[in-house]
């Protein structure tokens, strides 16, 4: 087991981080070059720490484990993570990533972050400030500000990064972009997208009584930067997605998969307008169903190889069982849901439809005919798994590095789009279309004296066969202050983010 006092480990770490400065264009030798030695060179393996291992983190771990060193594992719930600890006996175990960084910092080259949404940014940002490459599960972060921060940290420290939206490494996104950019459906002015999620509890009031914290749970570390609340088994594992303090609901979970070909194919950046609506909006829990409309301005693209224009476009999102209406001449009996959701690009010459992750794209013509044009695909084909392509990028010098399919330079602005939907839903009580200044991360049409309030619990009861409705509301709060807190959280004492790079 390597430790921070291991001189070989320290030298190796410095070699990973600094060798490119000494020899521009250097990349690690592939194992085939040194096959005659009977084993891979030590410098050809990354020392990886995985934080959040009970769920997707374990899937990510398994894809890098055959060729890399897993030196540290961290999870706040050791019962949930037990099987992963047991399967990786040589990795040092932690329940708090901060202690892991303190003790193992010099022995770690890269991190995989698969914690609850609200701790993605704080775990990744601290690693990146230490010079560690970062793979972060989707959604990249919990807030707009956090997304902007990780984007700038990756640029500042010249790190290899990737968000865990694995469909970005598949050919479906490339196929969709190929048809769009070749003008196969003309110019796109509207997109509709949906998911079949949530498949976890949402629309719940906060439990009125807590439970004893299990001995295997580090509750303080799970809460992390969020406001402290009593432990309850309804929050974690996995169910965290349905609670505002910890997750981003069905939108945050699936839009990073479903909307990726939209963001890339239409060359989007910041929306200028946002509007959301939902079933009962509760203070603590995401609604059971919601819809969001984001408006993006015209984009001026100078690439002469692209045969479409990029006018203003509206992107409409649905979840919780809601779907777009079927377009005219939709094939009878065909399910719109493909692998967990779907996208409809409405073009001036037809409609392009694809499933979750951009899978199985096809074109519906106005006369009802279906086409799948055979064209050379744009972009780089990812030959490795999504995780191993990130490993490949980690081992390349910053000067010659080929970015991953979901490098933070793209994933950061994309995730800002996703969590903008959360803002639109949580601010729906203002009863207006919100105007967004993306560059400065602020709404421009919320008045100084406007207020918002949400429902703590619905209070619905039936007594002697008669229904009663007695909603419990929060006190009204200043809408500007509330929106600013959603854009950039105030972290609990003892938890902090690095400063935003210039």
C-alpha cells in the first residue's frame, strides 16, 4: 500500500503532473511497446481513488480496474459499499474524502466521483486543486456556479476530465450531429425531450421524525455541505435523487444523457429564458412530474462544412410520465421511449428522433416516410469504454491531449443547462418566464420586492369520508436571495469550495 511518505510514489506523482512541461508532446508508452518485459511499466498505470462506490462508482471502478491501480475507496455508507470494499482488499478505506485526501494525496493521480449530486463539486474541486484528473458522474454538479467552477479548474490545471454520461462516447450522438450538420432536416427551431424517470420516490414531505444513524454510516460526511438534518433511511442510498438538498430529480439524473445530442448538435451554450411547471412543488422533495422550457438565442457558426443554420430554439423537457405529443405521421404503435427517454428535433424539412444516449436515430419526413441516411460520421470514434477513454486522456500530455467525449469544457456548460431546468421549476411561483444572464449567472427580471414560498406538506386528509385540504407553506422569502442561493449554495460550516479562477 502506497502512502504519502512513499518516496517512489511521490516521484511518480510528480512525473505524471510535470513531465509534460519538461518534454512537450510526451505521452505514456502503451503496454505493447514494453510487452517484452512481461509486465506493464509502473508509470503506465494510474493510481485512482474512487469516492462513492456503492452504486455507479462501482461500475466505473470495474471498467478501469483491469489496467489501473485502485489505491483508495471512500463511501459514507459502509454497509451499502461492503461488497466493493471486499472486492478491492488492497485499497485503503475511508468514509470521509477529506481524510483520504490528507492521507493519500501524494499517492493519488486521479479520482472517480460518484457520490450524491450535492457533493460532486466539492469532492472534485478539491482533488483538481491538488492536480488530480477527475471523472465525475452525472449530473456534473448540483448548481450553475459549481459547474462553472469545475470548468475553470479543469482549464487552469490542464487536467483530463469527463462527466459520466456514457452515451457521449457512443455513435448515436455522432450520427445525430452528422445528420443535423448535413442539413438533413433543415434548421431546428424546437426540440422536445423526455424521460421515463423518476423510478425512485419523489413528491414527499420531509419525515417528521428521524432515525438512529447506523453504525456503518458517516452521516455528517454524507450531509457534507448541505444543511444538517436528522438521519432517515428514506434519503440514502439511491433515493437521494428525489430530495432537493441532495439531488436534482429526474431532470438532473437523465437530461445529461438525453439532452447531450441536443446541446452538442445545436451548438448551445447559455439559455436566455427559462420557464418551469410541475405537480405540487414541495420545499424538500422534487415534484413527481415536471416540464421545463429553455430558450436559446440564435448562434452564429462560421464552419462552412455545416449546412444548417442555428436560429433561436426552444428546448422543452418532460418527465414523471409526461411526454410530447406524437408528431403528425408518427408510425402507429411505435413507442417514443427508447432506452429511458427520447428526443424530437423539429426541423424545417423533417424531424430527427433519437433515444436516450442518442441511440437509434431516425428521420421522419413530412409525408410519413422514414430515412436513415448513410453518411460518414463526424467527430472522433471512441474505441474504448467511456471510463477508459478518460484514462487514456489522463496519460497524455496537456499539449497533445485529445479531450474526452464529455470533457468539462463541454460538460460544464452543458450541466449549467440541465440545472437551469431545476431553477425554472423551483422558481415557478413567480409566474413569469425568467430571463437569464448566463455570463454573469443571474436572473435579470426578478424584482427586488418579489417573494416566493413553497409547500412543506400537502395536509390532505379524509375524515368521515370527507376530504380536507390544509397545505402548510413556508413563509415568503425574497425571490432574488432565494434564486442566488439556488445558483450558488451557501455551504455548511467546515465545508468550502476553492475560489473561482479568473
